[in-house]
C-alpha cells in the first residue's frame, strides 16, 4: 500500500495526521440476526459464524459483529446479535452465508437465524440448510416473510428463507496508527475500535478490529497477490524506502467495512476522534492511511476531511 500524501501533514494534540486518504472498494454486504435462549449463546453463535472472516483475499468474506440486540429488537423476542458479511458479489455472499450459518449457527444450542437487512434485493439464507431436516422440515409464512423450521435434537432451528443484500457496501476503509510505545499504541487502537463499534452498520473484521500485518499489492514471489507492507515495517527501516521516523517502534492498522460509504466515513471519523483523545498519552505520534495511489478502489476517505 501507498500512503501518498497530497499536501503537508497537520498536527492535532501532538499527533501528526498525514494529508492522505484510505482507498476502499465497492462490495456486497448483508446482515443477519442470530438469536438464542440467552445473550451468551447468541453471542457464541455469532462469534463462531464470523470467525475466519478477516479478508476476502483468503477467507472468502469479511465478517463481524455489528451489535447486540435486546429481545424487543428481534423477531422471536429473544436476545440477539446482528452480524454483517461482505464479499465481492451477491453469489459469493450467498455461498459464504450458506456454509457459515449451516456450520456455525444451525449447530449452536437454541439458535435461530433471521434477516438483518431490509432491502428489495435478496439472497437465499435457508437454501440447502433446510435440507438438514431430511424431509421433516416445514415452512411457514408470516406476512411477506417465509421461515423454515428444521427439527434438531434440542427442538427446532428456525431460519428465515431469504435475507436482504446491498451492492452499495464498502470494504477496506483504513487507518494506520504509528507510535513509540507498543502497549500504548495497542491501547489507543482498542479505544478507536470501541468508538467505531458504536457506529451502526460497520464492522472491523480483523482480530479485535486491529491488523498488525498491513499489506501491499503484489510480491517478489509469483502467485502471491499481497505481501508485507515493508515501508511500514520497523525492522526493515534500513533496508527499504521506509515511511517511518527513527523513533517509531510499531504500526497498527484498523480496517473498516460498512453497508454504505457514509457509514465508513462516520466510523473513520469516530476512530480518528478516539485516537486523537487517547493517543497523546500513549506514545502515538502519527496517523496515516493505506491506498493504491487512487487507482484501484472507488472510495477515497481523506483523513483531514474526516477530522472531528
């Protein structure tokens, strides 16, 4: 990735903000609601379902938890969790949903699964999964919504027939956070991820929302489409054209996916605010962003324009 700067950086609260932009991509996104008898088990199913969902480069989908839902917010009046799933096309999202729900939600005690995104465009959720009922599954329609009841050993797995999707989703909004103290840098990024988590319709799909292995396009090895972002690796400072000052000890990245471009912009603004409030006391010295020179992604999020 490049962090090509347009103009001079600015300084806020002692932290330098590069005059650059995050470059993100158009994606297809969907939301599903998982419920269970308790909030603990709804969350467990959600965590399992969204696992191995960090990057479409290797995982097929980018997945995460949007928020917890109270019983009065779910179709069956039980505790729930809303999860978001992103990939490059509706077909790829449908494939990922089918396998993830079938393996991780159907199997989870007391679980049910419903549409979590209102949209005129839909993909199948229950297709294939309902056949686990081996002919004993039954369908029921409530208004315009169709549900399947699949017998399982603790009762029934209820799953909605179809879920809404949007092709206006965005994946790959990002911030690079640089600092002189690894622990302080991590604590600052944790605060930023928590702030982003309060913005609706977005996820930070990497572990705990934080990426230590930022990448660039291509590699010296044939067939490898992404490789380590060497310009931001402290241990390579003397061997490559480095983007790091002498006192930078570590760099962490926060990647943001959202159901709309506005949601990614709002999340970036929230993350920046948290970094600028928390970072000065934690050794954070600079904020930048990863891009490809503006040539690949359709969406550009300029840091200066999103400062709180």
